[in-house]
C-alpha cells in the first residue's frame, strides 16, 4: 500500500470515529432543539445556494420554525411569487380570485337582507301594526300565540319571584339567628354584671360593720369635751374609700383654755 492510500484510509477512519449515528427523532430539550434548528437551517440554506449556483437551478425555500418564524430563500434572478405561480401552473392549481370572493359576499349579503326584511314584516303584527290587512282567522291565531307567550312570561316571572322570596326568607332567618345570638350574649353579660354587683354588696356590709365597731370602741374610751381629736358623726352611707383625718385644734374658740397676756 502506497503512502497516499494509507493516508486516505486514516482520514476515513478518523471521520468514522468522530461522527456517530444520530437517531432521527424529535429533540425533547427545547434549547437543544432550537440550537439544532438554527445550525441545520443555515446548512440547508448554504446547500440550496450552492445547488442553485452550480446547476443553474431555480429554487425557492420556505421554512417555518416551531415558533412560527419564517425563513425563506430564493435563487438569484428569481423571486418567490414567480416561483409559486410557476409551481401552480405546472401542477394545474389556481389560487382563489379575490374579485370572485367579493361577488359571492355581495350575493350572500343581499340574500340575508331580504330574509331580514321578511322577518321584520312577519313580526309587525305582533307589535300591533298592519292589522287591517290580516284576515279574521289569522287574527285568532295571532291572539292565541300572544296569549300563550304572555302565559309563559307570567310563569317565568312567578318563578323569579319565588326565587327572590326564597332568598329573602333565608336572609331573614340568618338575621333572626344573629339577633337571637346577640340578645343571648347581652343577657348573659347583664346577668354576670348583676351577680358581680350582688357579690360586692354581700361582702361590703361585713367590712362596714367591722369598721363601725372599731370607731365605736375608740369613741367609748377617748370621748371628752376638750379632746383635740374630733370625730365627726359617721353617715350611714359611708364609703370604704374614706379615711380618718386629724383635725387641727382651735385654741381661740375653746372656752376651757385661758388666754394669758
């Protein structure tokens, strides 16, 4: 084997070892899929350009990505509309004409306008118009239809009123329950306050009687006409918050004390 053949074999081996087979399936990773799309799209455009230049071929390439982004390539000395028209002519296809669509739309609009006018004329008798030209038997049918419609309207109104009354009844019961709960709570608070006041009244007389006994004992042993300590008569409604206070002696108005010049 000559050196050139050996060198070529080594290159083929390196290429085979460097490139592994890729399974053709959808790439699940979003980032990898976008990178692969960008690389292969650029390669496809490059190969298309080379084919157009080398073989003088007229090529139009249109690619939409998964996100809807458009990429297109057209060979030199051509444009995309010309290539599309050429393709349609070759395949015997034809794009719809916009003028034909406008004519069809005008025709459909005219049909709808006539149908609307007919319906308006049919509804006029239900509003009390153009009754002079209607025969008696048709007036009877119109009357029955109106009575039937009025009956349905009244039934529907009755259903709505019953629903509203039901809702109002539920609201009234809820308000009554709230009122009863509030009344019971206030009654319990009032009763608790009365019991607390009664308990205070029951404990105060004992303390008040003990206080009176101490005062009476003190008066019995220390009551004198010229006493410096003057105890005023205790009222029957004495409060426990009051305290005894010493009175200042009045020597000027005391007759028992002789003034010395």
